[in-house]
């Protein structure tokens, strides 16, 4: 019972963006040009029972596209609502405008691959000793069931020491398979110039 409550709570805190789409039947260059001229973006939902081709105003995609947050996109087309995650974006090489967007429908019993941001918590020992925290990786690719998706993966850096690293293999993400190489460092604490100088001066005075 308690685990079910926890799961519900996690779902409730998942950020989501609601998008109202219009189904589209024409897929040719002329049709897509006409859509874009009216301020709409062609898009597709795949991974469910059927593939849905639709379009929506470019403004409705902005909260989803221009953010580092991981969010669920709830897309309504022809009265049906689909829970999805964004999978691919295409921008115009000249104007940098959004050209096309792909969504994957979330099906409860089918695992999905998603890019989840890392959230670093705690103050590391190394920083307390005068070092500087360097974040090397901001997100990880995971494979899991939709019910286990979360806004981010929490990484505790409290025990990270000076000149130490936290690697992908140190990340705790139960019920998720992390797809990144396990030995890649995601955060480290490096010596600052001031600390190096202080240590050098201390060593010199010690020799005297």
C-alpha cells in the first residue's frame, strides 16, 4: 500500500505540458510549408497502437522544448489524449525555427528510453576543504517502465572529496537501467588555484 502511495505521489509531481493538436492528412512538402506559414509545427506520436500525425501552434511546444526539465507531454488529438515523451526535434538550418517534433507514446507495459536530468544534492567534503565542484554530465539515458519515470535522478555529493570523482556506476536509480558507460565521471571536485598556491607555500615553509 505504501509503495503504491509513493508511486502516486511521484506521478503527481511529474511536470506535464498539455498540447491541443489537430490531426493532419497531408504529409507532402506543400502541406508542411502551409502549416508552418500559419505558425504550426508538424509532429508525430508513435509507439502505441497507431501512429498519430498532427500539428499544433509552435507556441504550445515552447514550454517543452526550451527547458532542461524532463516533462510528460499530454497531447489531445481528435478528442483522444496521449501521454508521451519528446524524442526528437528538427530545426531549420537557416532560421533555427522548430520544423518537426517526434513523441513516443507511453504504454504502461512497454519500457522506454528517456533522458533524465541529474540533480546534485548536499555539500561535498572537497568543496568544504576549498575545492571547486565541476559538473561533467547533466543528464543520463535510462531504460525503464513509464511508471518509474521521474523528473530527475538525485545524486548525493556529500562524500565527494578533493580530487575525487562520482561516476555513472555510483548513481543509484532503482528500477531503471542506466544506458551510459559506467566509468564516465559525472562530477568531480578539483583544486582551486588559491588552494594549490596555499599548499605550495606551506610545502616551501615546511622545507625551511
